[in-house]
C-alpha cells in the first residue's frame, strides 16, 4: 500500500503570500498577555511631576500671602494700640481709683442697708402694736354707743338727740327716756330715694343703761316704728364687727343645744359653758366650730332636742 502524497511546501508559502496580499497587512502573532506601551508610562510620570510642582507653588503662594496679611494686620493693630499704650499707666491708675471708690461705696451702702433693715423691722413691730392699740382705743370709745338701724330719713327733725331718746323709750318700753350724750346719723352721704336710710349712732351716758337697752332690744324683737322694723345693735368698729360675724354659724349651732350657755365677749371671744359647768373660750371660729361638732353635739341626746 502506497503512502498519501504530501503537499508541497512551495504551495503553502504561495497561499500564505496570497492571503497577505488580500488583507494588505500582516497580523502579529497572538500572545497570552498584553504588552504595555512605554509612552503611556512616561506621560503619567510627567503628570505626577507637574502636580507636585503645582502643589509646591500653591504652598509657597499661600505662605507668602499669609505673611503679607499678618504683617499688615500687625501694623494696623500696633497703630491702634499705640495711643492706649502711651496712656496705659494713667488709665490703669484711674480705673484702680474708681474700683476702690466703688468698693468703699458698696461697703458703706451695705452697712446702711443692714441698719435700715433693723430699723424697718423695729418700725413694723411698733406700727403693728400701735395699730392694735388704736383699734382697742377706738373700740373702747364706742362702748357706750348703740346703733339704731331702719329709722326713716328726716323724721328726727332739728333735735336728733331728743328724738332718739324718745324712740328708745317707746320701742323698748323704758320707764324714762335714757340720758344720751349725743345722737347723729352715720357720716356717709345722704341716701337717694329708694336707698336704705342711714343708721343712728347714740352715745348713752351710763354704760349700765346702754347694756339694759341692748338687753331689752334683744328680748323685745321685732321692734316696729311707723310700721317699719327697727334694730338696735352695739356700735363696733369694722374690724371688730368682721371678727364677731365670723362666729355667727357657731352661735346658730349652739342655740340648738339645750343646757349650753354661751356669750360673745369683746372684742370677739366666744365663751361656751357646758351643762356640767365647764367653760371654754375661743378666739378662732374654726376651732370653736370643731369643738361644738365633736364635743357639744355629742353631749345632746336626740330626746332632749
């Protein structure tokens, strides 16, 4: 058996040349790795050198600019401070003297304030004491007075003292007219039509007769004059009247307790006497109400009410 014929090397070369002629170029042989271009590395190195140079120039420019600005600022500040530095010693001396003067003044004022505080405290105590004394003196100056409420305006005529004495005798059934030192309306303005009349203030000459008038006024209530109701009360100051009126609720409760005696003494002291003879005094209406609720009410049996 004969061997297959081999292609001639001349024919292979001829074919290769013809393919090259057709494409017009020769393709390089393929390699497993790309070989970098030496020109690109040179460009990158050149760019790095330029950036370093620009950074250095920028730093130099900034440093020089800062030096120029700082020098100008320093000169301006020095020029502005020169007048102050020239008179600094005098200025500091004057300020030191001013501060010392202020310290001395503050110390002096502090002492004066301390003295004033002590004086104010003393005066406050004295004013409080004097106010209490004035209130007591005013109240005692009214001890012989009675207040008559409800008398129409103008019926007293030109002699109000005689009119009030006759009125008290007729209202209370007294044997004789009481001796009055004076009698007058309260000093507020005369009321208009439809307004209540001003009360009468009458000063009784004898304190015992004044008490008798008040006792009969309480026993003879209601009192009528010309068909109108009249009332006779003690004449107290506004402060005392307010204190006494605070016991009104307690007094109303005690009225419903048989066997319990009580009285409201001047200026505003409630005295309660229990059936066993025990006596209690109260100046505070709340304490009095609490005592009546807890002790007096429990002593009264339901059958005795």
